[in-house]
């Protein structure tokens, strides 16, 4: 399983680079683990990119894990109606 560490600033300025990393992960077909604990600043483009990746990986039946999503990422996903794709960690209210 490939591991990708998401940057602390997940915004439009990093979207093209992250898209390429995520695309490569999908094309490898071996599954991806997204390390998301360090995400502290993000915008809609960043959240949508992560959500679209998770959706596509699941549609392809690839193993995918979102590891320790930060409070900022979870909160932004909730505000955008994407909590089903980017849920709060287990045990978090």
C-alpha cells in the first residue's frame, strides 16, 4: 500500500501536485493510505480533491485509508457536505 502524506496547507496552490500523486496512486492499483494528521489549512479545492480521490478509489474497489484526518479537514468536509467521504476518526464526537 502506497502512503501519501498530505501537506499542512491543502489548498489550490498544491492541487495540481497532489492530483498527480493521487492519480499515480490510483493507477498503481495497490491501494493508498493518506496521512492527514498534519492538515491545518485548506480550501474547498483541497477538500474536494481528497473527497474525489476517496470516492474514485472506492469505486475501483481499491483499498484506501484516511489516517488520522485532522480536525480542520473533518470540519471542512462536514461544512461542504462531504462527511460521508471524509468522516471524523472513530471515537470522535
